[in-house]
C-alpha cells in the first residue's frame, strides 16, 4: 500500500518539524504526502515562504505529492491562468479537484495530464457524476479518489456511506483513499479534535482505524493530523492492503506455531456458522511437518484463535477464529486471543477474504 502523511505549511508545525516529518515518513515506508493550500487559519506568508522547500524535500524523498486545489489556490500561488504544467513545475504530482472544476474540464485534463495525476473527492462523488465522466470519455487511468476529513465532531462519514462511495468508484477501477487521525501526536488546528474520514475513528488508535479502512475496501490511508508519532507512521508503513489484519496475544510459547500463525490465511468459501475457518492451514501444517501437542485446551470465547491438535486426527492443524463461544475440547488448543477492541474486524473476514495476525506479548 502507498500510504502517507499530511503537512499544512503555515499552520501548526515549524518548517524544521515538517522537514523532519517527511524524513521520518520516508524512513518508515510512507510514499504519499497530502497538503491543503486553502485552510482559512493558515499564515499565508509562512506558507508562501515554506511551501517550495517542503515540496522539494518530499520530491527528494520519492513521495507522491497530493494537493487540494481551487481557484483560491491559484491566486495564492500567483498562477494567473489554470495550467496543469504550472503545478507540475511546483513539484505537485497529483491535483485533488476539490471544487470549482466542471466535469468537461476534468475529462479534458484526464486526456491531457502533462505528467500529473488527478484526484476526485470520494466523499461527494455520485453515480450521476461518474456516469457523466464516462460519457465525456474521461481517461480513468490517471485518476484516483480521496475522501474528505472532518475537523468538527459529529460531521464524519458513516461506514455505510464510505463503502457505498468506494463501491461506485471501484467499479470504474478507481482506487480510493481515506484519512485517519493521530491520537498520540499533535492534532491539527484550529479545533484539534482530529481529522478522521469516518466519525467512528475520531477516538480510535490510528493503526486500528487504518486496518478498519482496509477491511472496508479502502486502497490507501493517510495520517491527517499535523505531527503523528513514529509508532503511528510505522504502523501505516507496514500496513497490508490485501487482507484483514488482527492484533492478538499469542498464548503458546511454541516458536514453530508462532511462525506458522504468522502466515497469511484465507477464509473458507463454505462459511461456518460458529467460526472463521482457514482453508489452507491443515495443508500448510503437513508441509512444515509440525505435530501439535495438546496445549491450553480451554473453553473458546469469541475471538479465540484455535488449532486442532494431534488428538483430532486428520483435522490436526485446522485453524479457526471463534465467532460463537464454545466449550473446551481436549482436541483443540486455544493458541491466541484477538484483542477485545479488534473483535469488530471479524465481520469483514468474509468467505475468500485473506487475513493475518499481528502478535504482541
């Protein structure tokens, strides 16, 4: 996944803090930088002074540079006439067309992009808009989409709204991004209440919020607040976009089992009522030649990660995540427990969906 950070020149951070943030993000695996150039509270003199240095540093770090643009942005940058090439010369590689651009203009720009990608506002997209863009022969190969973030408490999107928009965009092959707030770093002014896309994410750890967005089919994630921590940046840098990732506590001390459980699994197509079953676990177990002795054969609450042991005969190696509480069985080990706050992610491990575990002590 090509995830990223956000920087707002002239708002919260010093130039040194912004340059350090770019360096930390690059080191920890992030590849995108989002910036908005029309926030009313911005100190415009500082923005004008720092913007070129920030864009140059992000370019040197190999980052895609996404910028909201509007007619006001052009005035700010001293651009008298809208030309894509002018933004390219500044170092901006993706233009987020927030408002002030007609559909015919967007379609024309897509056919003549001058090396710049275009980005739609995923939160305000409609079926009518997309149909019109198709009719206008828009080249969607140079277009992706990004949801809004919402500074005011109570104004973020619902999960249902985000999924609905994502599905519409994915039908045209358009990848979709969204924002998660920082909980441990510096929140962006002026409200400092976080900048989530989903309202549910306003109080959530950014790592869990990001994995939730991936589970919902979001293609990339951006940290929206001013100065996230290394921990938050690193979590996005290691995020996998092709699976539901669950944080869990490993209960077994067997290192062979830790390595085995650290693989990526696939939920079986014949969905069980009481558990998520991994379709390849028994085959993998035979391939690595591990014998599972009985261990921790206790009752199985919701979120228990279980492995059938040698007493289950040919079922040895069967991996399940429990959805309905079950009694203890001497043939089944409870190998790990999904963290309680992560149990909501289980609903997204649908038949055929890949999943993996991130273990902690």
